C-alpha cells in the first residue's frame, strides 16, 4: 500500500472515531477519557511509545504490539499519541478492524475476507489489497477459494439474512399466535369470536458490536 493512501485511510478512521466521540453522551465521553488515561500512564497528556506497547502487551493485543502500528496511529508524526489519535485506536479495537493474515499489517481501508472462514468458530481469514492482488497467499478449502471485499461481504450477508427472514415468516415456525376479539358475524352468536394473527418473534437487540460501550464493564474488557 502506498504511504499516501495509508495516510488518507488513517485520517478517515480518525474522523469516524471523532464523530462517534462528539455524538456520544457525556457518559460515553467520560469513558473515552478514562480509556485515554489508561494508556497515559504518567499523566502528561500524551501516550509515549513505551506506554502504548506496555498497554498492548498487558491487554493481549499481540498484533498491535509493534512500532509500525504506533506510527500509523501517530498522524502528526510527533512521536506520541494525542487524545484524537488514541480515540482512533479505541475505534479500531471496538470495531474489529482487521490485520492482514498474510503480511501481518493493519488494514485501514478495504479488505478481503474468506467467505468460508467468515463465520467459522476458528476465526476469519483476511487479506489486505496488496496480498489479495499478488495471489501469493495459498488459502483454500479443498481447492475452493472465495474472497469478498468487506462491502460485498456485508451486502451478501444482509441479502442472505433477509431471505432467511422471509422464509421464516412464510412458514411461521415460531410465530406468536395472538387471539383478538372480532365483531360477531350474526346476532345469534353467543359471544365474541376470535381470529388468530401470526407475528414473527421479536429479535433481541445485540449490543456486542457497539463502537462505544454502554457501561464501564465494556471499557475494562478492552
């Protein structure tokens, strides 16, 4: 990846992280400040490289435990990370931005994921643009090779989920049957009759992928 493209993509990540922080509630902003202070071990308002590396080692982020990644985060190239640069780091961690599984570099922009590995319990397999184009990575499943970029993969999963939901609604396997009184069809009917309306089960909200945690517990787990 060219250094210019990398700078542009890192700046875009920085703007996304900044937008999440500004749009967040006072509670969320307080948690973000606490995250910054957890890296700024000497309290001087900047995160030095040794503080960054110590944090990554302590929290179990081996791929982030390297000087190259620190330099990618250091947008102004002054050798330390300010608050906005640390918020970029926080966004990267919480959003699950990947590292290339072939060259090991952080991927700030478009990436390509193996479709078969994407939902595997053993973990996904992701390539950066350069490694995907080079065709040097021999990753296959019994000869089958299928990688999709992150946008196409998201669209395919969304389409698949919608198709599945349509099928469920048509078959009504877990529909809730709710009885509702209806007007009597004849004055000879002794009481109200009931019709049954099928409603699909309500999905439970999933907050596990939230960029900003709703509680201090989520912050500690980073």
